[in-house]
């Protein structure tokens, strides 16, 4: 399983393609076949799951209780935005226009590793997200990891 970490800023070309950092491409498992599923993320970003991680995610989604309206709403939302993409010879992926619009991505993208997936942000949207965080990093770490 991939373990994505770090960040990098890249340009988005006129065809909506953005490069995935070499370090992150190097973390791809052979079973991912240089293929990703791209979908709507949280807080106005795009999630990019390698094929092997997406297959595990689909297993989790398939196990949801479809009698629950919240489950149905989640499944519809994550899957209606989903699109399979493959790295080109230059290590780029094409961003779907609706996802670019959702995330506010135009000519620049911030690529962030998030363990099993990659997040793609508009740099200005991400800067606003960071400013809006209510707790400092130490407090957040204590709440999440401190038990």
C-alpha cells in the first residue's frame, strides 16, 4: 500500500493536467498500475486514490447500510464525482473539469500526501483552510492522538 507524504506546488496546464511529484509516484504499488480514482474530497480539495487503495475503499463503501439515508447520500456523492485516470509519460494526471471547479483549481495546484491518497488543492483555498483552523497543531495532536 502506498504511503504518500509531503507537499509540492505545480502548475496546471491548459488541458487541466497536473504533475504528481516523483517521490509520490515512486510510492505507488505495482498493483496500482499507474492508475488513480479521482473524486471529490473534503474541504474543497480533490482526492486521488491509487487503484489498489480505491479497490479497498470500494469494499468499505459496499459494506455500508444502504437502508441508511446518510449512507446513500455519501455513496452518491463520492461516486458521482469519481473518475479513473492514468499517469501519462510525463507523470501527469488530467483533472476533471467539474472537480477543478469544485476545488477552485485554475492554473496552480498544491499536491499533498495523505497516507493512502493524495489531495490536490488550489494553493489559495488551502491557505484559507489553514487560517480557519480553530486549534493549534499541538492542541489538535493532543485531541486526536493523545487518548
